[in-house]
C-alpha cells in the first residue's frame, strides 16, 4: 500500500528554520514527481514546491529564495528545507506524489504535518 508520511513540523519563531521530511513507501519512488503543498484554516490548499524525477525544482513565488526542496531516492524521501520563516508560512504541510508528474496516473497524499511560525 502506498504511504507518504510527513515529519519535522513544529513551532518556530519568525526568521527561523525547519526541515520537513516525507518518507514514501509502496511505490516506485524515483519515477514520481514530489511536491509540497500547504493549507491554513479557511484558505485553499496551495502548491509550495516540486521536484521532478530528474531533480528539476520549482517554487511558488511566496517561498522562492527561502525554501529548498530536495530528494534522496535511496531513502525514498523528499525534504523541504524552510529558512527565513514568516508567520504567513503557518499551515499544515502535505506531501504529494505524482508518477511522471502526469494526471494520467494516480496521485498520493500524506496526512500532513503542522508548521506554526510565531511573530
């Protein structure tokens, strides 16, 4: 069974850093484009970052220069390094997997990890 398990969330002061991890199992990890999304209460879920199966990365404008997505295929894990955190970064962060980055194939979600950035 496919599972995505996020970890690393917590409470941090503005300007601080956190590193999120997403451990995948039950899938051919290396062919999946891996993404991070986040959602705050009353707001739509928004895409944050993506790393392709080939290691290409893209970021939402709101996090460019502050967040870094990476992957370790040997560990079936994707990371999100978050630096210079702001209160508006607060939310539940979700890991997302999509084979070849194509909606022709099933996608998978983790259950999320809470990130809270205090003023």
